[in-house]
């Protein structure tokens, strides 16, 4: 479920379920130019990211929690429990 608008081509919203549920096989993305706001719509997700020192970090987000990601921060999400769903809004 991706939403874009012609009013602001740099705004994109994505409603999705984290796909990788095996942390040992999880690869962080390489980050991206856009800022990102992630809101947990349903369930519990684990957010994985790499900090500026290159250390891999993890935080648990519950339904109703949100997080802001700066541009170029490598990150990924995994479901802590089956059925989790997030809304990711990317913007410049």
C-alpha cells in the first residue's frame, strides 16, 4: 500500500507488515535521502538500525508508538509478534 501525491512528489506513505521475522537473516537497508516517520498501526515491532559509530542497535515499538529516522540511517523492522503492521512516511 503505497501512497504518493502530485502536490508534494517528495512525500510517500507506505503501509506494510515487516517481512523478515528471522533476525539472524536480517539485512539493514543502506539508508535513504528521505527523512522517515514510522508509526506502529498494529502489534509489536523491533526496529533495527546502525548508529553513527557503526554499532547495530535495536528497540521495541508497541502499537501506537512512533519513531523518526534521519536521512541515511541504515534500518529495518521485524515483527516481534505475528500480524504487526506499520505506516512509514518518507519526506524531504
